[in-house]
């Protein structure tokens, strides 16, 4: 478990802290659209990570729907998945 913590700490240091120290991310100078895309992307990334981490729990406690090609998804998420595929 300590090794996982070291890896996460190293990744955080590499990805965020070093960049902040060098002044690389400067959202104040970004256009409004780029800031919005960044926020939406970060939210989508966090949501995808949370759903992935919680997927065993979701599969246990929700009804599953079987679609084409034996795709199995929770029933509550079917409209969301269809909307994402269409849009």
C-alpha cells in the first residue's frame, strides 16, 4: 500500500505541483472557451473514474440491461449511454 501511495504522490508532484511551481498552467490567460472545456473535461474524467471504481457495487445493486452485442449496462444508465452515443 505504501508503494501505491508513493506512486500517487509522485504522479501528483509531476503532473500538478511541478507545473504550478514553474508557472505552466495559467488559466487566467486562457480564453473563456478553453477554461470551460478544461472544467468539463476534468468533471468527465472524475465521473468516469468514480463510475469505474464503483462499478462492482453498481452491478450488484442495480438491474442490468442486455443490449446489442451482449453489452450489459445498468438499466438506469441506458438513456445516458444512448444520449452520449447519439450526441
